[in-house]
């Protein structure tokens, strides 16, 4: 008789253990998913602006840089996963001034869909080219001037604080 009672409780104990393990795993998955979904996303076109943006935002947002070191911004093409990231971003930080020619249409499409975008080069009072073929046109390579980079930092910081929900202004400042 003791043997029969023991078998009756074994399936119940096993079922309870499986339910407990399943509940724990589900809880862990839910925590991971919720945290990832609530973290804002910032897409940055170039690695230099990516470095600056990462330093500013810290762990307040996920920063995705489209062009890695050594990529040519004049000929860079956006992949399908990158285009999706652009469309889903809370903010797009790009150089502007004609630097990322092949990325601009994606930035413009996202902007038209309601994604905020910051053309940093346009706000740093860029130098102008002096050569004959480009004379008078703004030079998009503003990162060679520390004062213009300081202005860029302020522009990115302000835009993050003002337009990206979930970013703690005190932490970013």
C-alpha cells in the first residue's frame, strides 16, 4: 500500500517541479524582453559620431552605428537590417552636409515617418571649402576642429534629452 501511495505522489511532484521551472524560465524571459523593449534606440551614421553619441548617452539608450571604422561614407550602402533599425529608431544622428549620400534617403524616409533626426554638421557652423571645385560649400569634416566637436556634443546632448523618451537628463548631462 505504501508503494502505491508513493507512485501517486511522484507524478504530482514531477508536475509541480516542471511548473516551477517553467514559471522561472518564463519570468526570466519576460524580464529580458521588457528591459530590451523599453530601452530607447539611437542610430548613428558614422563611427566618429557614434563614438561621441555613445560617450554622451552611456547606457541610457542602445546606440547602433551604421558605418564602422574604415567605411567610406560617400559610397556606403545601407543593408536591410540597418534600414529597419533606422525606421525603428527614437533618434537618428547623422553628419549631413552631403557626407552620407547613400544613407540620406533612408534618413529622410524615417523622418517623414516621424523619426526624429539630427544633422549635426548643419548646426556646428562648418568651415567652407577653399578649393576651386568646392569653393564656398560647407566642409562636412567638422570633427577635425575641437570647437565644432564641442558644439556637436551640445547638439547631440540637447536632442537626446529633449526628444528621446526614457533618457535621464541628469545622467546624460
